[in-house]
C-alpha cells in the first residue's frame, strides 16, 4: 500500500478503532508496568504517553478543532490541486464555525447530500467522503449564472467547442492533438482550462487574441469575433472571481429552492433532467433566493465540479469546517484564500 494511502487510513480511523487502540495499549501498559524489567517499565511509560497523545489528537483535536484532509479531485483547481496535480493536503478548522457562521467565499468542507454521492465509494475508514467547495451564496442571496460564449461571424461557441478547436490545432501540445484526433470525445478540460475575457481567451492563463481565435475556428483570417465571458451575479452584483479556473459554461438560477441549470442542450433541476420547454417556463420567472438554513456551494473549477449547481443548496448543518491551510506538498504550503 502506498505511503499516502497508509497516512490517509490512519488520519481517518473511525472512533471504534481509536477506542480499540487505546484499550489495547492500556492493557499492554498494565502488563508491562508490573514487570521487574527496566526495559518493560520504560516501554510502559512510552505507551502511557502514546495513549494520551492518541486520545488528545483523535478524541479532542480531530472531532472539535482541526483535521487533515486530502484533495482527490480537480474540482477546486486552481485553488486546490487534486491527485493528478499533486494532491494537496490541507488543514480544516472545525472550531471556527462553532463560534461564528460561515461567510461568503470561504472554502468549506462539508458532508454532501445523498444526491451528490450516488455511486461514490466511502473513505478508507468507512465514513462518507467529505466534499470541499467555495461558499458562493448565503441564505437569502439571489444567485444567477450566465454562460460564456464566443461569437464568430455570429455563430456561438462554448468552452467545450473552443477547447476542442484549440486542441486540434496543437495549442495544447502535439500529444494532446494526437489524442483528440484518435478520441474526438476526449475531455481536455481536466488538463487545459479556457477562460473567456472580452479581448482574448486564456489557455491556463496564456492569452490567445481574438484574431487568432477567429482564424483557428473558421480557417480564415479576419473573422468577426465577439467574446462574452460567463458571469456569476450575487444579489445583482457581478462577483469578481480571480480564483476560478474558468468562467461558467452554464446558465443557472434558483427555482422553488432548487438549482435550475442549462448546460448546452442539457436542462436539469437539482440534477434531474427536464425538457427544454419546462426549463424555459421556469427560467422565465425571476430568480429566487437561496432558502433559509442553506448555503450554495460551487467548485473553483466551475465547469468540472459536482456541486450545488447539480444537487441544489446545501443544508447548513452539513458544514464540517473551514479549509485553512495547505501543508503538503511543501512547495504548495500557504493559507487558503
């Protein structure tokens, strides 16, 4: 078993195993302390210190104050890197939200609803997997997301369309070009993010100017290009989100306490497919407020995140703590913003 897996298993031991460990170490200490051997008595003292340390860490610190977590997926990139990017290890402050309520734009660890975890495995300890996202909306907030589009000679193109075009002309490298040619449905989003700006499209932060975009898509220079970045508005005000990997590629609003989302031709209400006609009917009504006692959670990797846009606003009592600090790998050590 890899060292990282062993570490994860130990860090997430269930309370039953912790109590078994403490009981076993205590019994062994009692046996050793009665021995006439100086070595045995020294081992008994070491075990006593170990029992106290285990009890302190697993019965007090971990449940109530701070806990380490591993980031397995890319849904919070570029803020937190998933397993293929390096696998950030973070510390989560569980005490903060016992003293005050979560705030907008906090990065939060929570227990996801059942709809979010269908088919997902449990942690090594057998406990449900916790999720980590950014808190974008508080109870009473009105959220609306509008998808980004690039219009070339009047025709609209989505993030996926632009990524595919960029990949096929080699802007993501020759290896990716060959892969996309062999597998036209291959999703390049996990490795290459595109972010729309009024004057350019960014590939992992590197700008491709409008003139080049038009030429790539049409095959001819001089095409008319207009870029409309995707935006998220909270209470009518556009949110400045420099921490996201991409601007949104979907339209979203709250309808009857649920997430009404259109992603290309797919229309969903809390993740359940609905007809375009029903979507049009619901979206014609004004956007509603996030229900009382709920938060709206979104991944920073907006177009590759299973979050409240898929399964709806999160019940406040599912919050575990505030993501505070990246402690591993060392080159990534920093406070989480």
